[in-house]
């Protein structure tokens, strides 16, 4: 597979990463499937969720693959009264990425990004490389640099 925009952006920033490929199942785009294919714990495979706040607009959230996003917490830390997940059909237009291949790195517009604190428990985490079938393995601090992410508790307690 050729390099993705996300990988090129990391190259340009001098950030080290490993490019991982896996077999895509169009019927199962879940983080659990990705984790199984890459033989990694699902907690180390982070999914990228796009939410819209009533006051601040679009926010990107990266949480562990087995986690559930705490929308109330996201609203609180972003200065919104409430936030909701963006419908799948809007993701491509907002980010430049398809559902199941949405990377927090290299979106067509820079949005505020939140990274779940649990990422700091690992030397490296895995996020989408920007296409289905490819992931980027990198240090959480490097993901933070590339996306100017804020670290927060984002997953609902007990779901991490």
C-alpha cells in the first residue's frame, strides 16, 4: 500500500511510526476487528470519533477501541452545552476520510482533538492511517504533537 496523507504528515514532522496493514472486512469496520487482525489488545487500538458541539462545532475524539465516548464529559471540556456524534454520511465531507479509515492525523481541516488519558498507559498506540486496511503505530505523545491533542478522560468509566 502506498503512503497515506497521515503518514506523509508524520514524515514531515519527523515523527516515528510503524505502518501496519490488515485485511479489511467491509461488514465489520470495528476497532475490535482491527485489533484481532493486528493481534493487539483492543485497548491499544484507538478509534477516531467525530462529534459536533452546539457552541464550538466539530471536535475529534480518540478513545480505546473497546471504550464508549462520554459525550457529557466531551461537552464539558470543550465548552459546549451538548455534543453528538456526527452522522457517518458527513464524515468524509468534514475530514476527508471515510468511516472506518478516519485518522486523527492529516484531516482536510484542523479540528480540536481530544485523546483519552488511557493512551498514556502504552509506549505506543494504533490509530487509523487514513484508509481502511492501514493503521499507524506511534507513541501517544507523538500523536499529541501531530494533532495538538488535549489529554482527557473520555471513555465512560468501566468501559476502558
